[in-house]
């Protein structure tokens, strides 16, 4: 119980502990998913964590909370694999990026270098 309480407090949904997940809002369910990852890390100290668009549909306050959690995980030594379309978040959170275009590898490397490439801007950002 201590781990569950700790991670639910960390993501800010402790007050919903008695609710079924199906009765939570979309954003609260996203936070519950993050809490599950944190709980698994507490139990097994997982070093690689995969997040598939964890920011989709979140309010700005929740985006800040999730970003802080990801930064905390990085400080603890975790490797985060993040699939995300928000380039501002990618710039803020990533050291390295891999850019795919139509299922093909387009570019990979340090975030500032890759996102400055003309072919990446053209293919991914549509500019």
C-alpha cells in the first residue's frame, strides 16, 4: 500500500483512490498510467521506460506535472523512450531524437541538430 499511496500522491490523484479507473476523467486516467509506471519502477527499478504520447489531451497544468515527473526520472538515471509530436516538449525533455517519416528512418542524433535539419522540418513539421 505504501508504494500505491506514494505514486498516487506524486501524480496528484490520491483523492481518487477509491474510484474505478473507468470513472476517472481522460487526464486523470493518463496520470494513473504514469503512476503505474512509477510503481513498477519502485518495485523493480526499471531503467528503461517507454511513454507513447503521454501528453495527448492533457491540460497545461497536467503537462507541467508529467514533464516534472519525466525530468525526475531522468535525474534518477532512467532512460526514457518518448513518442511525442509536440516539438516544444521534445526540445525540453530530449537529449537525442529519432525522426521517422512514413515508417522510414529520416534522422537521428542530438535534438537541436536533428530538429534544425531542413529535411526534418519539411517532412515532419510541414514547413
